[in-house]
């Protein structure tokens, strides 16, 4: 799974010896984001989760197709506004510091997602003299999360009993304007599962917001749209989700989602070359330049990362044909594995390997200073 422009450009990088490299296809990113926007037809609102990939070029490319950005730290807040000034911002995440909340107030972010009663009390005190703030309370509902890649339990948000204690705090701080509920409950859900979860959130949020006297309520249904690394062609069914969510929507309310990985992942490749091919205890290994310290995804997810081999290696170096091969990096650990025992037609020293689906949770979550190998270079298509 590689675009023609990325394949062509990767071969030019091989000629320059400019590996490892991240290659981002911004045209592919824009086309995918536009298709998602068109499928949803303007509702629900889309806030891109910047944590998936905060690369400034990614943010600027996605900006025309989303309604705003979701950030989860003060650093992300400042970074996003620097890359895309004037953006609508939803600021979430547990453990916000007073300094971060002051920045959110100073920069007048559109919504602050409050994670606990204590955070709400602190925000009330900090915002008393600033004109207040528009907030959403994050709820953590119990329920069946079967099939989810990640259940957002524990420190995220408040269960229904704890959120009740926010009523008294809000009554004493009328400068805090309650706008709605935020609920990001799980990740890795397909369209049908996402719709069932959305129905559960709405069933709880609507009566609660009504009892709190919130007019024109906003309900953020979260992100977590499934991405299938084992089958990159199988993508989240935005058309099915759009049809289902339109049936759930009610007049007078604003629904919002915050996808990240599902928007960005398909537009990035980690491209490198093969340094060695060898056999150990009957298994074949291809050692590539770089490693999972620069693309943490395969280790984090525990999967075989999808890749494309672009032939062009030396006829003099070692090679293997028609055999399962394990792709590893340069780290001094047996955990530095991209893909294990994957059949290849041929792999040789000097071949280029392009690991796809590297547009989200790849470089930005990596421990790239481990062993102090050179950092990858970054390239954007079309070239500026």
C-alpha cells in the first residue's frame, strides 16, 4: 500500500542515501480528509485530535476539512495555534496544571473539557476575573467495551456519581458556562460499534444536560475510529457511521467527534534501506537502517507493520527469496521488530522498505534518542 508519488520519491532518496526518512503524502491526506468531511455532510462537527500527528504540515493540510482541533496539553495548545492561528480549540486531557489552564483562558480556547471536580474548582478560581470559560464535563460511562482496542477507563473523566458533585460547584461559579458533555470511551471501534457507543452516550447525556438547564447542548462523542494495520485497505466505514449518526441527531443540539489516527495514519511512510540479510537458527532476518525507536507503532500495537519492498539492492550483497523474513532495526534489543516471519518474494541488501500507515502515532510517540542513532529526515509531497 504505497502511492505512486511516494514510491517514486523513495527511490530518489535511495540514490541520495537519505535514510531513514518519513515521507508524508499531503495530497493523499487532503483527499482522505475531504472524503470524510463529505461523508458526514457537515454534521457532526470534526475536531482533529492533534496527538495523532501534530506535524505542522499535517495540521495545515487537515485544517480546511475539519471544524477545529482537540489538544491534550498546554504544549499541544500552543503548537496548534502557532501552526494554524485562529483555530477553534477543545482542550482536554487529565491532570491539567494551573499554568495550562491559564494559557487556555488567556488564549480563549473555545471549550475546556473538565476531567474532575477538583479541576473544575481550580478552573473556577482561575477564571473568576477573566470573564469565565465555556466548558464541557467529561463523563466516563460504564458499559460493554468488547472489541475495543483500548478502553478509556480509570483517570479519564468522571463516572455519573462523581459528575453529580459538579452541579454545586457550577452554581457557585456562574462565570463558568456549561455547554455540554464530552465522552471518549474507547478506541479501535468499527462503525457499528461506534454507533452503539454513541447511542449509549446520548441516552445518558441528553437527560443530564436537560436537568442541568443547558440550552442548545453540545455532545462530544469522542474518537477511536478503528484502523486495521493487518488489512490497510479495510478502512472505517464513514458512510455507515454518517447514516447512523444522522438518525441519532436531534434538533437544537451540536454533535462533535474527534478522530485522529483514522484521519492521519494513511498519509505517512517510514522509508529505509536494508543493511544486512542473514539467517539465525533457521529463521531469516532483514536488518534495516533505523528502528522502532523512530516508529514505535509496531511495538506499541504488537503487530506486523505493513510494508512494501522496492527492489534495487546490490547483486553482491546477501539476499533471500521466497521465504518468511523478520524485519528488525538497529537497536540492541530483541524487541526491535517491525514485522515477524512475513513471506517475501525476495529481499536483499540495499532494497528499500517503505512501512506504510506511519502518519499517526509513529514518530511523535517514539523514544528516538535511545542509542542516539541519527534522526530520520522528513519529506513532504508535493514538495514545497
